[in-house]
């Protein structure tokens, strides 16, 4: 098996427009996020969306908020009480249909926005009083309902190292899935895709690793669309689960097993020390992964060289460098 092909295809990622520094907020300002604009932006292409501007509200405009039932809130301007719910819902419905023709691999929403926030948006009771942090912005809600399998996050949650790595890893997996589908999904293509993602899936969930393996093994018996949908659902469900240090340690030990006959006693001792330090959270994941990649090259281990786990996302993003 040849090595992963690298990151030739750049994922297409939707983003709340103000996070890229565009002055589209109600007060004429922006909410530039440096990581998104300057770091991740070097590795993905963005589709910026500003629901409030695109549905015809100007800049500047009156501020708005969510009001009423947290499950189905209304979007209302704060000072004059204009109800913009139907306008925003109608626009969002047609915008998500437009976006369906783009090979999006994820979306980063603006935290807290009544239009763009994906979770924990304030919803004010009709009768007044304190808001509940239980809402979802109207555009984000329409997007997540239309694309339930696409990775989504907000810029606030992306400040957490673990959530950031998880989201970006899923974006790159989705990009590879898009590439596979663009070539025409064949049984051989799916088997190869699954084989290369085995260790990555295992790092999130051994149960999903087994059930997806069983699904691929019986692929011939299933109609193509059923197979496609069951595989993608199971894959994205698995990758949403946290890859804990314990699960990662299990995968690292599994990888080490491939070299047990080639490593000298000294190399084995050094590798075990590194795995142990990682398991005790004294070293970041990048250290054992780098050492294992060294042995993959040194011993020309073809199966491991094809594993996306060992090259899950561009090294420049430093997503595995936190202890
Ligand atoms: S939060 Fe959403 S609606 Fe508000 S300015 Fe940013 S992109 Fe536009």
C-alpha cells in the first residue's frame, strides 16, 4: 500500500463571515479570529456566510436576539421589537439548498449569535427575565438540520485543544470522503478508504472500528446507497467521540506491535518509555507519532505508511503538540 497522498485537495469550510475580519456585524465591526483566518486558512478554502447581511439587513443594523421557546425561538430586534423570524428562516432555507451544491467539509459558526450560533445561544423569555443558554441561531439550525453529518463547531469551542483537533481531523476525513465520491464510489474504493482510516477510527472507538469493518465485509450484499449512508453515518459518529489518551495509547501500542521483530532491545525500550510518558500525559501525542513514523520509514512498513492516523492533518497546524 502506498503512502497517503498528502493534502492536495483543500477542504472547503463554511465560516461565519465576521470571523474572517469582515465588518458585517450589526455595529459595523468584525470578530476576526486569528487562528481561523491566518492559521487554518492556509490549509482550507472558506465559504463565508453572513446570514443577517445576506438576508438583506444592512450594516449597521439594529441588534437582535432570540425570544420565546428555546426549541423554536423567534428572532426579534431588541429596540423596536421587529420580528425577523420568517425572513431569516425563508432565506436560510434557500441558502442551505445552495450550499448543498458545494462540497463543504464543515462549518465554523460565530459563538452566541442569534443567527449564526450553533449552541448555547441566549433565548429570552417572552415575559422578560434572565435568558436561558439553550438556543441555536436560526441559520445554524437550518444548516445543521440539512447537513447532520458535516462537522460543525464555533470559534469559542475551537480554543479547546481537544475540540480543535477533533473538528479539524473530521474536516480532513470529510475531504477525503468527498474526493472518493467525486471519483465514483466503488467497492474497491470504499475498502481502500476504510483500510487507510482503520487506526484513526480505532483511536475514537473500538466498537465503531469493529462495526464498520463488519459493514465493509458485507458490502456486496447491500444496495450502494444504503452502504454509502450507513458507512458515512457510522464513520462520522465514531470520529465525533473523544480520542482519549487511553484510546490513543491503545492504538500506539497496536502500531508498535508491527515492529516487534525489527526493533533492537534499545529501540524497544526507548519507544516503550515514550509511550509510557505519553500515557502519563508528560509528552504530547506528536512525540510517539513522530517516533513511530520514523520506524515506518526505516522498516518500510507498507500498511502503516498508508494509515491516515499517522498523518491525520497538516503538521503545521500543530494539533497534536499539546500535552
Ligand atoms: S455572527 Fe453571523 S450574522 Fe452576525 S455578523 Fe457574524 S456572520 Fe453575520
